């Protein structure tokens, strides 16, 4: 049975007071609400009961804390974490890009998973040479550039 249609991810660090719509429900009222900021430890059982199958976090140290690791295991949800190793808008953009690019592949693999999985999304390289090519056609025109 394919789980792709019922796969849901939430990010426990969302801003307090926002509701996170449950992916299996067409009723937006069925959500995981946060009226005050709570540690993931307290949020995990609630999210698991509401049918979420995975959560996304920037907190890579969760797995170093035995009580948080036990709560993650008990929830049965997949743990997806990402790195944010660079500061400012560049760091935020690299982290978001890595998450957006990885999620379709992660969902595909989790759809086939028969047990709880731990996933680390690797960050993107911040060097501009790895992100894009910059050409000044007045100095080094490409073949296709009119002369």
C-alpha cells in the first residue's frame, strides 16, 4: 500500500500559535496546534497521535539527548534534520534549498520504508562556483553570444 498520499511532515520549530494542517484530513481544523512554544519532546506524542509520520528539524543535537531520542523513537515518526552551517540570508537560502531539493527524494524513500528512519539532509556548498556560473560577455563572450 502506497503511503505517499498520507505522508505528512511538520516542523516543530514553527512560530507559536500557527496551526499545522494534517495532510490526511480535508478538515483544516484537524491540525497540530501550538499555543505556546513547547520542546519537541512534548510535541512529538501529539503530532504522532494526529497522524503525522515525520518531522523536520534544524536541531541536530536532539539525537545526543537520551530523553529526546527516546521520545522520537517512541513516536514512531521519521526524524528528518538539516544543517544550517552558514549565517545570514546566504545560510538560510542554502538550508532552504537543500531541504526543498531533498524532500521529494526523501518522501519517495520513506514511502517504501517499513520502519522508522533517521535522515540528515546534507547542506549545500556555499561557494558561488558550485552554485552558479557568472559570465561577463564583454570580456569572455560564449560561442552563442552575438559579436
